[in-house]
């Protein structure tokens, strides 16, 4: 039996001997908590929001359920979920077969798989088979330990010089997936693009609400204590080592634990939860160089019950911008957006529901300084731009819509507390900070979107497994001492 979605904080008392406290219930935090419980540790999971899932979230308006970050993930989720979350979750992963690109440079439909891209690059873009194959061999061979000075820009220039159309085909979807620009280390592009090229784009049948309910059920089965609406104010150290956390909300006070794993974003973890004073000057210098990734805007449309829309594809990368640039993609009044179309098949057990989510990359600073009237006006204009754009694909859809909602970088900050409402953690350099946290403050770990490659649903879950292994090793060593 899967428990109801909106389970609130239980009133049962907390234990006083947790091995590990996980701060935050994003996919990284949830997975880390699960793996630690599987390894036999006593785990407490604390979430400041009333709902688990972090950015893997959903909300209800009118008769509709809107998914926030369920637009697509790579096939790797199948194996990862089977190994770490079990068959029920694995079996609900299904492919999205119709991915549409529509911009002034090209319009095409693809499965977003390697075979299809090899075909498209040859047939539509006129690239020789030898070059296409060498490009794929190169990116598939990339790994974390490669030269990190090569930029994505250089990689594209080497294989497809002067071909801004091909650069757009290859980079635009990845920019939506993790905020990548041409200036990121090419390995981050290679790793993420190869993941998608494995077999295409996948989604979760039953929606985000069902996934998170199943994950919560698994955690409770493993004995993980979960408290929502409980915000961690501080990670408490003693002689530089983790001793527990101080919380506010329903369970305010100090909770001891031998290890603390923060899913609360690496910059907030270092600055607010631990405090920079706890770190060496060298660490602080490296930390000062960490760049936060961009945020997002979204507009959500619900189609009135009883109405329907034709199948126009599952995921549409649309733009009226002449050429792709990262700046134009994040611009407040961008002409580029994705449309995720949720047909009733996504929640086959529920009454038929059609929803559409327009997603845009965004700069937090563009939205942060607006007063309330400017903010309301900008939001309204954004909704109208999305609606006009949508009507290009679904003429007359306006009259079928009964619910419209929108989100900006301020919304993402408010619900997750992430600095500048970051959608994908930090740029590449954040990974080193995340990985070296526990060397500076023993017993303190970070998990969650960071360094581009460890972000997105698959990245966050996989990183949850990696960090849980580190924590498990540390707890065992510490017990031995
Ligand atoms: C608009 C949008 C669309 C996206 N689309 C996709 C997609 O289609 N496919 C994909 O793979 N990825 C997508 N992503 C990215 C993906 O959702 C994230 O990378 C992933 O869900 C992040 O997981 P995480 O573990 O980093 O934690 P997060 O989801 O960032 O969660 C962190 C949690 O910590 C909690 N927290 C913070 N501070 C505290 C505190 N002090 N005390 C207690 N709790 C705290 C927060 O409330 C939150 O629940 C999208 C993201 C956005 C914003």
C-alpha cells in the first residue's frame, strides 16, 4: 500500500541515537537516506517543506496535477532505480517517443536516441558518416578524469565548424536539462549527452506524486524517520566534527547524529549551515570561485475536463530566435522554451487530464529586484508569450484552458531555499567543494545537484548512492575508532 501524498509530520518522538541525519528530501537526499538505511544505519530525514521531493515536485490546481520537473530523463534511470529503489519504481519508467524541435534553423521530430541522431546528422544536416561516428566515439569515451580545459565550444568547433544549426541541435536540449553553455568543460557535455543518447528520453508513469509516494513508502519500510515542515538552521560541530543539527519548526531543538548529509545546496550548506569559519583558507578560496547555475521560469496550463488536445509530441523544444545563444535562452523575455505535453497516458489510473508546462531557463537577478507591480506585470506578459507560442502548435487552445499558473526564479527559491533559485546546483567547480566537504569537517557531507554532471533526476539519484557509500565508510571507520 502506498501512503497518501500529503503525509504531514508524524507526532511520534525522535530517537536520540541517529547514525545519520539527511537535510532535505530532493532525489539526492531521498536516495542517500535509503542507501544508508539499507546498510543498517539509523536515519532521520528532515525536510523544511510540507511535501517530500524537493524540485521533483508537483502541485494541484483546480482539477489538475502539474508536474514541475518531470520532462524527461535518460534511460540510465531504469538501471539505477532497479538497483537502488526496486522493481515497482523501475517498471513505471516509460519512453517519450516524440521529441520535437522547431526553430528558424530546423524543424524535426526525433526519438532523441543515438541511432536517430546519427541518421539526422547525416540526412538532415549533411554531415559525413565518418565525422558523426567520430563525434559519438569521442563523447562516449569522455570521463571525469579527462582534460577539463577543453570547452564544449571547442568540441563543437572541432567536429562541426561554423554549423550553428548543429550546435543548436546538440546543445539546446542539454541547456534546458542542466543549464550548460558553450563555455562549460566539454566532459560535462559529453557525459550528460551520452547518457541521453543511450536510448532516448524517459518519464515516470503515474507522475511525480506517485514516484515520491513510492519512495516515501520504501523509506518508511526501511525504518527511516521522516519529518517534514522541519527546517535545519545549523549543522552543529564539536572540535570540527559533526555532532548533529539544530532545527526549527515542529521539532525545534538539537538532534544528535554521527553524520550529517546536507541536500540543501552546496553554497547554503557551506555558508549558512556550517559557516565558512569552520573551513581552511584554501577551501574558502576555492569556495569563493563557485558559480551558481541558472534558475527557471514555468507556465502551467490545465485543459478543462471533457476537452482534449491532439497529439503534437511529448516534449517540444521551440524557439523563434534566429540562432541559439545561452544568453538569449535565459533572457527574461526569451523567445525559446520547451513545452511538455502531459496526455492522460501519464496517469493512466486517474481521470483523464491534459496539462501543458512551458519551461524556460532564467536569471534570478532579472526577477529578484522587481517590485510587486512590476513582478505581476512581467509574469502576466510571460504567460501571454507562452500562450501565443502554444497556439502555434495548438490553434484555439486558449479557449480550452481553465487553469493557468506560473513560477519564476523567486518561486523556486521560496520553495527550495536554494541560492538564487538555482535549478541545477552549481557549475562544474562546485563538485570539488561538495566532494571535499567531509575532509574539512569530518562527518559532514553534501548530496544533490552540483557540478552539472551530478544534476537532474538521474544525476541526483546516482550522487545519492555515491555519497551514501562515503558516509557508510566513514561511519564504519568511526565506529572502529
Ligand atoms: C523547472 C525545472 C525543470 C527540471 N526538469 C528536469 C527534467 O526534466 N529532468 C531531470 O532529470 N531533471 C530536471 N530538473 C532538475 C531536477 O529536478 C533536479 O536536478 C533534482 O530534482 C534535484 O535534486 P536534489 O537532490 O539536488 O535536491 P532538490 O530537489 O534541490 O531538493 C533539496 C531539498 O532540500 C530542502 N532543504 C533546503 N534547505 C533545507 C533546510 N535548511 N532544512 C531542511 N530542508 C531543506 C528543500 O526544501 C528541498 O526539498 C528540473 C529542475 C527544474 C527547476
